[in-house]
């Protein structure tokens, strides 16, 4: 049983606690709805992460063997010269994402359009395929980083919301209800005592 609030059992305090109980109950309902929405969004993003992990594994399965073949075909020195000749500019930026009416900050990467370098410095279409695979891998990794940032923030918010829901459900609301019941019982007892006293006084007056 929850402990009642340590306040005087008066009508004004009863009204105040009832109002507080109404606010707490409404707050609990809203927080519970918020928690359910956030959990659903979290599960959706977790599934998206799992799918991205599969895509990344498939891309790695193509990209690294292709790079290995490229190294064996044209040699490490030429691959290094080709790599130095390729220059891409990437831009990192913060992106606000709204989920369940809340805004979460994540990291976004603006990737440039991929260019083909066939016949450049002795390259071939096979070399372009290697760059294409790694460009796709980079795109998937940046998407993964962005989603995981949101997942971590969302998980923290779910945990914080759950603590608030538990506090209202297990402590604040039961405490208010216990206090209301206590004050009402005291006031009812006082009313009964007052009625008894009034009847006793009336009876005495009638006897006189």
C-alpha cells in the first residue's frame, strides 16, 4: 500500500489532492501513449538496422574480393596512384528527425555523384566496378551511422519515459489516491460526529 501524503485532512487539501490526482492520471495516460509510440518507432528502426546490416554484408562480400582481384591484376602501386587521383568531397551535417512528436538530432552525409574513371591512368571498367562497390558501401555505412544515432537517442528517451510512467503508476498516483481516501474518511467521520453532537444538543434542549 502506498504511503499517503503528510498533510492536514481538510476540505481545501482534499480538493488540491484530487486536482493533483487528475493531472497525474492524465499525465500517465499521455506518457503511456508516448511510450507506446516510441517503442513502435524503435522496433521499426531496429528492423531497418537489421536490413541494412544484411545489405552491408552483401556489399562487403562484393567489394573486398573485387579489390583483391584489382590488386592482383594491376598491382598495389598503380592502385595507390589511382586512389590518389580520385578526389571526392563529403559534407557532414546535423539532421533533425521528428519521431513521435519529438525531434532527434542525427548525422547526415551528403555524398557527391560517383564519377567513372575508365581509361584514366590505365584504369579499366573493372576498376570502376570496384569504386562503385565501395561507393555503395560508403553510402550504406553512412545510412547505418545516421539510423543508429537515432536508435540510441530513441532508446534513451524510451527508458526515461518508462521511468516517469513507473513513478506515476507505482508511487505518485497510488499516494494521491491513498491521501484522498484518508482525507475523505476523516471528513466523513467528522461529519458523523457533528451530526451526533447536534442531535445530542437538540435532545437536551427538548428535555429542558
